[in-house]
C-alpha cells in the first residue's frame, strides 16, 4: 500500500487502477481516478474509494 499525494497536475491527469491484469498486461476493468492538486489517495484503492 502507498499514500499518493498530488502536489500539482494539469487537467486530465489520472491514474488507472484495478485488481487484475489481462493476458497482455493491461488492467482488467480499470477504475479511472482523476487527479486534482492537493488530492491524496492510497494505492491499491479500496472498493468505492473516490479522490
């Protein structure tokens, strides 16, 4: 688990997160979390977590 702090970011910056990978290494059923300056979140994200 890690604590992520977004100090600053441009509009449209995001993280894709998920608990499983597809055979080609991409994230299966990814959850997109859009960043905002000053936001903090933990990874891996808990189910239903919002930034």
